[in-house]
C-alpha cells in the first residue's frame, strides 16, 4: 500500500501497518523488490522444458503488474507447472524471511511453524483459527495457488501459519 510501512512489533508479536512517518516502534519489513520477484520468475522459467520456457519468459516482458499477471495466467494454463512454481517461490520466500529474521535478531520461534498463532480478534485459542475440514483446506490452497504473487503479498496472514503450510507441503 502506498505511504504505508510494515513493522514487526516484537513486544506484541504483531505485524503493524503504519503510515510513513509513524512514531510506532518496530522492525521494518521491507517488501521484496520488484526486480527480485521478476528474477525469481526468470530463473524458474529458465529451468522449465523447452516447450514452456519461451512462453513463461515472454510473459515477463510486460511493464508494471502486467508481467506478474501474465506470468500467473500462463501458470494457470499448466497446473503442474503452477504447483512447481508455488513450491519454488515458497522456498525463496521462506529463505528471505529467515534471512530477515536473522539480520534483525528475531527468534525463529516467532516466525516458524513451531509457534501456535491465532488471528486477531479470535482470542488466544489456536484451534479457533484452524480450518478443520480437509475439503475446505484444499479449496483454500487452490485459491492461493490461483492468485498472483502480488495479490498474495497483500493478504494479512500470520507468518507462522504461512510457514507451517510451506513446511507441511515440503
């Protein structure tokens, strides 16, 4: 979001979305640069079979969000490649978060799957925020698989939950 920064408040173990210039204290969470995200897609595309590689690389030639949208559209045309991309990018994001946490002295138990987190406003009971039905969980994962990364990055989901999902799939 323009004119907004994300901060990690270690005292409350929350991610805050604050206006630029806010006096709130916390560790800055910088977005992954566009060029880095494009490079991740180019590297992934280069590793694909010759019949897919040119299409994926051509999708990345657009400007603004068009490159991301076109890449996501091409992935949706091939579900197995989309699943491979999702595993690939999840690993990159996990590594990125791990590096950020180490640099900022954020203990692993604050962001890893080992910590039980609940959604704000739902109390402290961890089971209240879990999806109990396997069919619902599968539908949710399918939704996430269909969203472009730039849209996923706008979701407000506890990082511990995301990393648990990544590790469970691994």
